[in-house]
C-alpha cells in the first residue's frame, strides 16, 4: 500500500524540491505541480508533489502520525 504524506517545501530549484515532513527531509519533484513555491505544503506520493494542501489539514495528518508513533512506543498496546 502506498501512502501520500503532506510535506513543506523547504528548498526549490526548478522542479526539484527538498521537502520536510515532521522533521524528515527528502527529495520530491514538483513537475506535476508547477505552481508550487517555497514554503507551500504539498501532498507527496512516490516522490512527486501531487497537490497543494491546506496547512491546517496537514497539521491534522502530522498529529495522527505522532499519535501512531507514540502508540507504538507503549508497552501495553491495547486500543479502544
């Protein structure tokens, strides 16, 4: 299963971007999103920025990832 994640563009040269998702930086192409600019939050899938994302929506997703990470660190993994 593939997952698209929101990430902020922190460097941009032509269609090559460095993006940051929760402190993790990786390269992404903006070829499919030529209007993307430095500071934008984009949805990244398979190394490509595929859409612009509202910052508030991105924050909700980042918070969910943080909750999952915290859950994984617990001794007694009971949910519900």
